[in-house]
C-alpha cells in the first residue's frame, strides 16, 4: 500500500512505500562506496525539507538513487521508507526506492 504524503510533517516512523513530491534538497554528502554484507554499495546522505517543517530531515540514498540525490535542488520520492534514527525521522530509498529529479 502506498503512503502518499503532501508534506514531510506527515511522516511517521516505520512508514513504507512513501511517495512525496517537490521536496527541497538542503545539502548532500559526496557519494561513497561502502561494503554492505560483502557487496559494494553506493551511498549518499543529505537533508531534505519542505515548508511544513523547520528542521531538515535526513535522507539516505542507496545504489542507483545516489546519482539523483547528489547535486539536486528539488526531488520527488517514490517507494521510500521512513524510520526513527536517534529520535528523529529519517527517509531511505533502500533497495527499491527511487528519486526523480525535478530541478538540478
């Protein structure tokens, strides 16, 4: 079941299949390669926000999605998931999530 949200403030921990449109990318890290369970995986972290929140939300893009997060200004999130990380919401693309670039 898809969880379409209109604003990032609607995110809850453990939501799956999250879709969100027109999310601003505040910052991104460099893309790094990491060994996960014996497999090399590309990872890029960043912070995203919209006008419904005051603190940016951490996002982690994995694999193919890293190239769409890095250097983008506005994105859509497709099939991502939200989790609690040290008391704050974090979004991850995981293996199946996608990022669509709206503005580079």
